[in-house]
C-alpha cells in the first residue's frame, strides 16, 4: 500500500496560503474548519505542513483559545 502523502502533488499556492496565516488564524481554522477540510485531512500532505507551521508559531495557548472562543 502506498502512502497518499508521498504520491500527491503539492500545490505551491496552498502551501503559500498556509504560511501566510497568522497564529490566531491557524488556531481559528483548526477549531472551526468543517470536517474534511483540506488542511486537516491526514492522508494529504497539507496536514503536516499546517501542523509544522502552527507548532513553529507556538500552537494553541490559553490566550489564543480565549481570543477565538467557541
């Protein structure tokens, strides 16, 4: 079985969009994105790109969580 992330072509515009998001935008997207969102599909390469960038920015914090709410 082939891992989907190793065979899928990565769209540079999508990667650029991920890298342009602020920490708060990423946290909000993480919390409120609909099920199946491109960035959170673990079978696609964008999940790892998003996750790495969000972690580099500091990920969730109590302040970010309070700012974006539920």
